[in-house]
């Protein structure tokens, strides 16, 4: 369970203050896929970076399974980023000189999974996302965009995080591949009991989510 309360983030720029995230409050359950929609510059990526502890809020709290993230020390924050949260990006962000399987295994290494379990776990994750077994040893450049995103999803879920943050995961894919990636995120969320927050510009994609939240100038509201 993710509980976000009164989250605020303002950027102070030469051109003035930008209230990127304003008093944002919402909850999301385990296994739930929540779409976040909103215009360019509305604060979607900023919100995800606060939830992923890539940036610090000015005010407000983030609680995951009863634990306040603000209470973590530096080591706890590093552990959170490598074990409790998974990221999926528009441009896949796989490591180009590693194979699909090695990309997943590296995430497990960062999460301090026992060495002897990593190979089997990586293979199971690639199977979960539907990558052909024969492609597990290929480097990203030898995979299609949809296949690369499947690998990125396998990597994000590998260490069994509670929270997956996906920023425009279908933005570089054609429509039908995008739809497949969203159904995959839904299946993985319910199978792994993780909360998935997915930022999208695409109305059709957002309709596949369990719930929709809209952000406008940093202010979040639930769409009925
Ligand atoms: N590091 C930063 N310093 C200053 N301003 C920033 C910074 N990051 C984001 N902003 C500003 O905060 C606002 C929200 O940006 P954000 O990237 O969260 O928008 P977004 O909804 O993800 O947009 P897009 O759909 O284009 O990705 C924008 O006005 C942006 O210019
Ligand atoms: Mg963005």
C-alpha cells in the first residue's frame, strides 16, 4: 500500500518559482495499476522522481507498507531504490553492452540477491514478460522496441519491489505494442502484488488502468 500525503515540490529558477507538485495526496493498493495523465510540464515526472527518492520533496510524506520514506537514512534510501522500487522509462534505458538476461541479473546484483539464485530468477522474469527464450542472450540493439521494454519490465520487477514507476513506457512504441505492454504491466502488478504508477499521454492506454489520476499544474485529482 502506497500512501502519499500533502506532497510539495517547488523548483526555484531564474524565471521564477515553478510549483511542480502541489499538495498531492493519494493512495494506491498492492496489485493496482494507476494511470497518471496530464499535459506536458504538469508535474508527472517530478511526482515519480519524488516517489522514487530521486529527488526530495519540500513537504509531505510518502509511506510504503507502513514505512515512512522520510525516516530512511542514506543507506536506507539506497536500499529502497535498489529493492523496493522499479523504474520503467520511455527509452527503455537498458545497458547496451549487456544481454537481456545480464541486464536483469545486474538489477538483482544491485539488490543483493544471492548469487546462485540470480540466473534462475532472471530467466523466470524474462519468461513472465514473454521474451522468447532464444532472445535472452541478445543485446538490446538486437531486440525490437517492444522486446526491449519487456526486458526493462522484467528488470524493474526482478527484485520484487512494492512499487513500479513507469514514465511514458509506451511512448516509443506503436499502438498495438503499447497496448500489449500495458496488459503486461497489469498482469505483472497483480502477480507480483506491486503497485504500478504509469504516466501516459495516451487516453486509450490510461483507460486500461484500474484508476486514473490527472495532474494539472502540479495539482492531482482523481478521474471518476
Ligand atoms: N530540475 C528542475 N529544475 C527546474 N524546473 C524543473 C525541473 N524539473 C522539472 N521542472 C519544471 O517543473 C514542471 C514539471 O515538470 P515535469 O518534468 O514534472 O513535467 P511532466 O508532466 O513530466 O511533463 P512531460 O509530459 O513533458 O514529460 C515543469 O514546468 C518543468 O519545467
Ligand atoms: Mg515527464
